[in-house]
C-alpha cells in the first residue's frame, strides 16, 4: 500500500535541502516547489489509504451481516405471514437497507418495523426516476406493511392464554351458554358447567365440537375451537374440560391499521346511472354537484368515520375529498355502513370501495406517520 510516513518525509526534505545547498544552488523557489510537491503527495496517499481502510471495514461488516442474515429465518417469516415470492423479496430489501441481522426479532416490534419501512419509503421518494415509478413502489411497500400488520395481530392472539375467572360464551351447534373459565393448562381449558334457564347443569356429549369466545385484559376478543373431553372435579364443583385443537381466532379482525385524526373534508352523494338493457346495459357513477362538509375522525385505507351535521342515509354512496396537504387532496369513493347520533352531530362510518393508487399511498402515509418525515 502506498503511504508516506513522517520519517520518509524528513529524509526527502534533507536530501532536497543538501541538493539545494551543495550541488545545485538554484533559486529558492525550487526548494519551495519540492516541499509543496511532497506535501501534496502525502495528502493524496493519506486519502487513498483512508478509503482503502474504509472499504476493508465495510467489507468485513457486510461479511458478518451476510453470515447472520439467515435464509431459513426469512422462510419462516414468509410462511408465518403468508407472503408470496415478490413480497418476501421486498421485505428482504427493507431489512438489508437497514442492516437488519435478526429479521424475526424485528417482526415482533411494530415501532422498529415502522421505522425501517419509513426509510424504505424515503429512498423510494428520493431515487425513483418518475412519479409514476414512485407511486407504484410505494403501493407495493404499503401493501406489504398492511399484510404484516394484519398477521401480526394473529401472532399475538395465538400466544394468548385464557385467564381464570374470565367470562366466556360456550357455543355448541346453535346454542350459546355463558360460563366462566376455571383453569387453563396447555391446550386444556376447564369451564363452569353450562346451565339451563332453571339453573341446572346441562350434560353435553363427549367429543362434541365447540367454540369458546372470550376477551382478554386488553379487551381483544378471540375464540378457541375444540371438543369436549369430559367433566372434572374442581374446587368450584364439577367443571367441563375442553381440548382446543386450533389456534385462537380474533372475533373482530381489521385488515388495515386505523388512525385518529381531525381533518376537514367535503363529500357529495353518488348515484348509479344505468342505461340500456341486456348486454348493452351500462352503469355509470354520477357525482352530485352539491357538497356537504364534515370532519374525518378516523381513517384507514379500508374506510373512515366522518362527523357531519346533515343526515346521511345508511347505504348512501359518497365521493369524499380529504385535505392532505397544500398540493394534494385525497379523493375516494365509499358507502355508508352505519351512523351514530352524537349530540347535535352524526358520525357516519364509511367503507371505501374505490381508492386510487395515489390516494392509497397518501392514506397509508398518513396512517403510518410517513408524511411527517
């Protein structure tokens, strides 16, 4: 490796000085030029040496990282979260740009995962050649993040253990019974015996398929599915023993993350205009020119809640415009699923049925907080 140390520099200066004094007493400018030349060479050598050391250091880091980044871990993640080949490659990209060495550990932490996805989002914005390319890549990134979010909830629920004294509903065929959990061990759950309206124990056949629905301390509802193993004696009397054979499932599973906001919006009624008959029949959505105002209280890419003063019938189709920033307004089509009266106002709950790609990216950016970056 080319390098000039201080001793070598002094040696060259002495030789040059003797040459100047004894052999060739030229103008003092020659001596000065020699000194400048040596300094320049030393600086260049130092820069080259620094870059070579940095390159070796990065090479060592990448070597360690590649050894620790396990393909087996990625396969386990792919199976657990139901990712296809393209989604897996995209997730690997997110991990690599963030130098992740333990992907399975990262998948357990929402905040860390959001931070890593935000960096990927920022790189897409920075490096995309066109806006069209950026929007396409953003939509793929957010689609992956939403899939992970939905399945992350399932992973948490699969680790849930029924708690003693928790109220539950035992369902068998078309009958439902209110019971309490007495104990839980492994895949065995013991509940109170279900009661008839007269308060007597109901005898249920051994092996009968049942569902047991309950809520944990976090108010998350889930159901266990299994069969009746028989009865057992407990400190609280006779108990019903249940063996569950499948992972618990959430009672209510949201597909997309939601965020509470307070943004102004306007909306218009949309009607379906049909013309022609038979094969020549065509349908077209027509947006009314009359606009109503409101405030969005909660939003996801699947729908939103809007506080309004006007009465909006359930089932109404709407075109909704939400203020996003100075340069863009989110425009989506949705349908009113239900409405709740709140004082002098009404809160309507809307499911989106048409979300353009740019709106999809803008809503996700808002929900995940990427628009604040």
